C-alpha cells in the first residue's frame, strides 16, 4: 500500500495529503465507491452536506472495519439556503452531518462558501470556534474563501482556519492565494485538482511529461499538486482510476517539468471552471 504523507495542520492535527472526494457521487453509490477507496489505501474521505452522500460515506467507513483513528473524514456546512445562520442553525446542521455519517466527530469541518454578500460567515465562524473547542471536529476551516474573506476572519477571531479548500489546478493555480495561505499557516486543499473534462489532461505539456515517466496524465497533475504542497482529493467511481490516483508516490517531476505545468496557468485568472466565490449565492 502506498504511504501517503501527512501534512500537519496549524493545531497539530495530521491530515493525509491525498484523499478521496465524493462530489457528485450519488448516495446509492457512495458506500461502494468509498469502500473501494478505503480498500485501496485511502484514509482521507471528503464529503459535504450538499453532496447528499454522507449516509453512504458513513456506511462505507463503518463497514471498512478500520480503526477510527486511522481515518480522516471531512464534511462541510452548506450555508446555502437563504436563512439566518445563527448559532443554533449551524449546530443543528453539524449534528445532522454527524448523524448521517454515523460518527461522534469529524476530523475537519468547513464552511462551504463565503457568500460575502450576506455578511454572515464571521458569525458562522464563531460557532465553528465552539465546535472546535468541543472536540467534535478535530479541526475547522473554510472552502472557497478569498484573501479578503480570510482578512475578515483574522480581524474578528483568534482561530485561524486550518484549511482553505479551493478550486485549484494547473489552469487555475491560485499562486497568490497559496502564498497567502502559507503566510497565515493555512493548508491549501485543491478541489477539481484535475480540472474538468479532458481539457487539462490532453494538453501536450501534460501528455509529454506523462510519456516521459510512463505515467498517466492524471498522475502527473496529481504529482504537481503534491510537490507544491497542496492537499488533493481526486474523485472517481472507477476502481482502476481510484487505484491509479493513489499510485503517485513512485516518481517525481523535475524542475523543468514543474515549470512547464506552472506555465499553463500564467495569466489564467479566467480559467476558473467553478463559481466565482465573490458572486456565488444559492
């Protein structure tokens, strides 16, 4: 089994650098897919309330027979419905996620989107402080937060997010935000680490490196993330690809290859494939 390195979060919690994401995996398929990932050797699973598959994910965790302390489970608060997210609402949502997962704690709990137009994520974060202090989440963090959103939290809370999970891939490398994270002691986690569709994985710069290493294009891109220090959570429901995505520790990109992939995102601020966090509100 591949030995996935661990990254130490700012509160001392260890997080596997490579995990398994279940976005867009139906709950009816989640138990099988997550079970396959755990059998393959993944020990970090990333889900969210809005994915609708916390129950299936929890069933797979329970069926795996793995000691809880060997697993790292992440879920997220879907602060989407246009309601007031006061303390009680946040705690109810957290309790609901724990119940669906069948767990007494999660390893990481994230605010899914900042939704700055609502001006409520700082208040939500105050309840996250309480959740972290209770031990029911070993670490808390955010997702899709911009530098200015992180500034707001820093101005009103002493608790620094452990992780910011953002869209990140060679076509949208987020170099400035990654530098901000490093300066603040926040770990960068990449969602959609392989981009979307086949565009990124068929670019000549990527396929040439893959051919040179005798690896797949996806393995090359995941290796790029790891060498930049990003946490990655690739998603697949295909067993062969689940295994392939974990098999990325037997080779390294050299400086020229890393630079070639870095260059794909030069001036690529418009290459975002997901929503703009400044505007997203559902």
